[in-house]
C-alpha cells in the first residue's frame, strides 16, 4: 500500500524555493527544487559530492531540512553511505511525492465526477 502524505506537505516539498535559498553546488550548479536536486546528484562527480558530504556535515540534508522542512529526506541523506545511495534516496522520494500528488488529484477528480452524477 502506498504511503499517503498530507497534500499540503507534498505540495510544499514539490514547489520551487526562492532563488536566494537555492542549493549551490561547489561547481556553481544551482537547484531550487527537489527535482533539480535529483538531476544534480545524478550528474555530480564524486569529488563534488565529497565536498558537500563529510563526517561533520551533509549539505544536502541541511538544505532539504532547512528549506523544505522535509525531515524524512534529510534523514535519508544523513544515512546514505555513498553518492549513489543519496541519489537513489532522493529520486525515490521525489517519485513518491509526485505519485502522492497524482493520486490526490485523481481522487479529487473521481469525487467531482460522482458529485456531478448525483446532481443529474
């Protein structure tokens, strides 16, 4: 059974953040959304990843927690043992959020259709 997350949370995690809160990679790339962060991680080389993730810090976890208030993804970033694992966590999380939003919209559409039929 899929995980259902409150729609307000899903929407707040899928929006773009203000440009001044963008994640800025050491190579100058910028991400203003989780979708862009997933793409960035996919293309990022190991050296750049290692700059952002050390024993003392995890810039990805700090960013998603601070900007999007997404504690679940932040915890996943902190537990990732490699760049590949961090990317997989981020991609899976993003796809789950999109699925939740799509399912919510589908449920809304079905509810409207039922209400419309009941009025007829």
